[in-house]
């Protein structure tokens, strides 16, 4: 970090320290401001230009330094300036302050973060370039997200400053309106009976309902983006299509069928998926045999005479297959057909939000559940394809115990370099 950045960081730290050291936050407490409301209103009336300029500067500073108090100052704007003037002043002050916070954070930290997390930041920037404005708009629209965190997060991306400013201006407008409007009603409270006024109660209702309305609006916009270009059918062949008959897909199909939904279950390989055939069931069966051998090897410490364990690896692997066969009927095509599920053995292709193609036919459905699972990751190591390497798919076919095994586990994203593959741990 350059000397100029260290100086800037020291200045910001000094200002924040002074704010808390001299308890300047007490001036941004609603009760204290309320007690001085008459005096502040007098200053607005006698010298409006200077007072508004001072208020504007303080609001910008508070938001730029991410100091607590912006919400109270927004309420105060409604109380002192009224709805429309308050909305105008706060809208621009908050956006300018947020943009300054973003620019300062970008100047101080972006270079260091990029150098340390280059690949992660590069991936994020690809998403920002495509839908960054929409992401920012939705974050600004929903007050549940702390605005200072949004400023910092966007500072570390490649979003243009002008885009950040304009989207923030529009995205924060609805929330600012609700808070300023609440402030105009708080200004009318002079005695306890005023608390029950219809206007004040409505303002507090808006404060509570706005986040829910904002979330609904964001979800609606996202849905429109997804569904644009597709025609929704007037009738459906199924209530739900489940792609993948592993542990997740089987449960989804079972629950839907239990409540009498019309369900189609699609599986292109084996019913039961990884869990039954190559994952949970065979691995636990093998672990149980290994546990037995281990416990017998330490029999003396448990109070038994030492015994010699003769491991029959082929018999152990045969037991693994028997365990799979014992459980297999519970995940079979016949069982699920008996439950009322239409089972298709084939590859499902999603054509639209309401259409899936399998075995040459197209099924219209109200809902699609994708539970397609995963497959073993084979790292692109040079000459790996020249050896008989094992994955969870073919490990269970072993009939002889290997003398030695090297296990490769994916640590992070694999990176190609001049010398070959990245870290293997």
C-alpha cells in the first residue's frame, strides 16, 4: 500500500475515532433531535439555504464514513423539510455519500484484494459485467442489507462509478420515501394522543411492510427475466417433473406423490443414484467391515486375547454388493410406480420453465425439480489416463486389495499453468 493510501486510511480512522471519542453520535439520536425540534425548525425558517447546506454536508459525511445515524437523519429530514423537499435532499445526499464510500474503499483496498484473490474476483466481475446493475438495484431496494456493506462489496468489483451512482439513486428512492414520510408524521407528535394519529400509524405500517413488498417486487422481476421468451402452457401433463432419482429426487417424488400430485421421475442411470450405488450405502458397508477388523486388532486393550484377523477382501466386496441389493428394492422403479409415480429411464432435457423432454416425448409440468447429483472429478493431470485410476464409480468393482493407494482430493479450483496443473493436496 502506498504512503498516500496509508495517510488516507489514517485520516478516516482519525475521523471515526473522534466521532466515538467525543460521543458525536448522541447528536444523531432521535430523542435528542426531537427535544431540539423547535430550535432546528427556527433555523430552517430563518436561514434555510445555510441550514440545508449544512445538513446535506453532514449527511454525506455520515454515509461516506459509514457512521451510524443515517436512518435517524432521514426521519429528521421529513420532520424539518417536509416530504418532497426532504426526499430530494436525502436522495442526493445519501447517494453521493454512498458513492464516496465506495470510491474511498476501492482506492484503499481493491488493489490488495485483487492481488490476493485474483481468480475469485475475476469470477465475480464476470457476473457484475452481466447483471451487476440488477444485483445492486435489488440490494438497494431491500433495506435488510446494510448499505455500508453494499458500498464496500461493490468497491471491490469492476462496476463503474457512474453506474453505481445512478442505480443507487433509483434503488434507494422507495426506501427513502418511506422513511422521510415517517419523519413528517413524527414532526406532528406534540403529546401522547398524537401517537395514535392515522398518518403516523400508516407511516409505521409502511416501514414494516416495505421490505416485504420490496422482496416480492424483486422476486417478480427475477421471474419475468427468467420466463421472458417462453410461453406458459394452458394445461399441464404433470404437477412436477423430478430429474434425478438419487436421494434428493426420490424424496421429492415421494412427498409429491403422497399428497396426490401427478409426478414424473426421470433417471438416466441407476435408481437410487450415487447414494445407493456408489456412495452412502457401499461406503458405509465397507466402513463397517473395516471397523470390525480394527476392533479385533486391538482386542487385548479391550480385555480379549489377541486374535489374528484373516481379511478376505473379495468376500468383503461381495458383502458390499449384497448390502446394495438388499436396499435396492426400496428405490426401485416398481416401488415408485406402485406409489403412483410415472418413472422414465432416460436423459431429461429442460426445454423451458414448463417443459422437459425425455425418451422422445415432451412433458409439460407446473414445477421442475433438478436433483441430478454429481459425478467424480478427474483432475487434468498429465498421463493420468494411462493408468487404471479409481473413482467412486468403479472403486466397488475391486476384487483384490491394493497394497498402496494414493488419494487425490480437490482442494480448490484447478488452475492450468506453464508447468501443468495447480496444487494437489
